[in-house]
C-alpha cells in the first residue's frame, strides 16, 4: 500500500508508545499519509478531502479526470507504457486520507492537527511524488488546507479549486434551524454504521436529491445501503481523529497577508458551492471568493454539501474549465464573474485594519468579524425562539364551549 512519511508527532517520550491510535500502531509513531494515484499524464491534480472523509470521497472526480477508479498501484499492467502517457495530454490524480482518518495515522494530541500542519502533509506528499507543480483542489476542510498550501508554496500551485468552502471559527457554524440541530444531535449520537449513514445522507445531499426515484426505488435507499457498506468496511472514524480535525477547522484562519500571497502568485481560483449546503454556508463561500478577486470565479450549483457527488458532471466541467483556463493563461479579469465593487462596510473595515497594523495583538478585523458573527448568531436564536413561542401560543388557544357541556371542535 502506498504511504508517505510526513514526520514524527509532537509527543513526549512518556507518551510516545501510545501517541497514535491502536489501529495505526504498526506505523511506529511516525505520521504516515495513505494515498492513491490514478491515471497518467503531464497534468497533475492533487485532491484534498474534507472532515471525516477518506480519499474515496473524490470518486466521481477521479473517474471524470482519468476514466477509471482503479488506482495505479493495482493496475500497473494497464499503465505499463508510462512514458507514452506522460508525453500525451492525460491527467494524473493523487487523492489521500488526511491525518486522523482512513488508513493514515491518527495522532492523539489535538496539537498535531491544524490546517497548516495538514497543508505541510500535502506538500510533503507532492515532494514524495516528485510533482513540482499541481492543480490543487480541496473540498470543505480540504479547501482550508488547500488555501494554506497555496499561501505556503504559491509557486507550486497551477490553479486552486475550493468546493463547498468556508472560513474557520464561527464560519464553521451551519445554518441555525431545526433541521441542522437535528442533524448535529444525531451525528454526535451515532454509534453504528447504520446511524452514521442516516446522518451523513442528510448532511451531504439536498432533500430533493434524496427523494428522487431511481427506477422504483428512492435514491435515499440506494445511497443508504452504499454508505452502510462503505462505513462498515473502513470503520468509524476514531474520536481522536474527528476531534483533531474539528479543532483544525475551528482554528483555521486566512490572514490578509496569506490572501495577498495567493493573489500575487497569479494562478486562477474557482469557488464551487451547493446552494442547499447546510454545513458550509454559501454566504461565506461568496465572501471568500470576493477576497480572491479578481483571481476567483464563483460557481453556484443546485446541491448540498457533497455537490461533487450530487452534480458530478457540472462540477467536473467547472474543474476542467479551470485547468484549461490555466493552461492557456487566461487573464484574471476574463476569468472572474465577481463584481469589482466593495461595500462601504468592507472599505471601512479594510481601512481600520490598515490603521491597526502598528502592532496590536488583536486586529480590528478580528474584533469586527467576531462581533458580526455574534450578531448573526443571536438574531438567528431570537427568530427561533419567536417561532417556538408563536407555535406554543397557538397550541394553548382556549377551546370554544357551546351552551351544552359538550366540547365543540375549535378546528
């Protein structure tokens, strides 16, 4: 099996014998990343998956780029003429399991997880593969990692695609409604592959997609069986891995300096998002795309958090468009579909940030950002309480009584 050694965990000698989860004891405390490559060709694409997912989550894109889901290490006979394929116009894809999930190492300490650390894992993997440059595509948490990678080594990125992306911290909060609260509660309570599969379906896809019929069977039923089988074969993600990755998302932040480093590198960016995503809100994806203006294009599709599965043809086409535009060196202003306008609020905030760069530990941008999120959060809470109170009042309406002692139906 292909593994890439990305270094040793930051564990003390006293805990080194148990610094990885039992399932990874054979990795001898070194953090190893499990990866797979598919196809052959001069165009290299690195796929970075999101929270709690394995590299197999990129299945529709791997098949779309290479025409197969069979990894090269299992299909060497088919790809024996590597030189010819490298000289042609094919695409070689690499997808991997982030630390904390799948067949990669599972460090126990939360300090071993951050989007920057996982970006370093991905850079080490590029070195391991011998790829000097690559198109870097990330989904959800993977988009956070892709941004960090691009800021760290912008000269190695040919283009960047961010699928169902969001910022860190408060931006990780999903939509505040009853459906999302229910999904979150069931996710935390899920202890079996069957329970986890039910939650994942409601998290990943739009309700319309799940209720569609494929022949005589609902798509939900088909996907449920597939999810249970997949989770049963790979196993539930360990608490160490999930908590570590969640901590990485919560602490993720792209500074303006990092954004400028990416923009100045000159490569194109595509932000692809599902309108029905209840996990990563479209509002924040749009804001992220605007920060990359004029390098970025925003692609909105009808779908949920896993829009790459729900609308694979459209997502793949958007990715192919990005690769092609990068190859022909399309100028950013021809690529972007975002308006080159800034609201008074944004201009004022940027001015305050610039005026605050003299050395304060907490930037004005940070304070304003958190204040903005708090206001949104409490407004959402107020609306939810109001709706609950209105329904409660309706349920407590007095029943009309006629001249007799019998009750008359008030409905």
